[in-house]
C-alpha cells in the first residue's frame, strides 16, 4: 500500500506550521500545503525526498573538559548515527576554541564538525 499523504511540522522557524504533502499514484509529490512561506514548502519537499539534519553534540578534550560541537551544514538524516560515532571517537585538543574544526568533511558528507563553545 502506497502512502497518499504525509503530515509534517515545519522546523525551519519557531512558528511550526502544519504541512501536508500529497503524493500521486507513482509516489511523486503532487501537492504541498499548509506552509506560510516558501521555506516551508522547500522543507516539506526535502523532508520527503532527501531529509537532512544539523547534528549537535559534544566532544571531550584531552584534559577531560567537554565542549559543544555541531555540523557546519546539515547532513543526510540516514548518516546521523555514523556521524555521532565519529564525534564520540574524537579527542579534541586542549586549546580548542569556537569555530575550530575537530573533524573535517566527516564521513565524506562535506560537513565539518566545528566547536561551538569555549571550555
Ligand atoms: S512554513 Fe515558513 S513560517 Fe511556517 S514554520 Fe516553516 S519557515 Fe516558519
């Protein structure tokens, strides 16, 4: 049985519009509704075709301190688990600061893992 429609909440801004994506008999997107601005429509289409997410986490420094990190751009949702494993395996330098790259091009995604907090 094929999916005829999918309901989503837009996560692009805090307004959280309720989106509905309808599919034709071939499973292709036929219509998107419920968005207040074009970014919501783009989000709905991307979420139904190639969903991506920005990943946030923490890494441990050599001295035991913990700093926040995130991906420099969204990565495929299907790769989140593997990217988290990479993040968990790294030990950052003691002198890291906001903006430093701790993993470049993580798993070939084109995204870097960057520091987002100071120690
Ligand atoms: S559709 Fe536009 S206004 Fe609505 S939540 Fe998404 S980005 Fe915000």
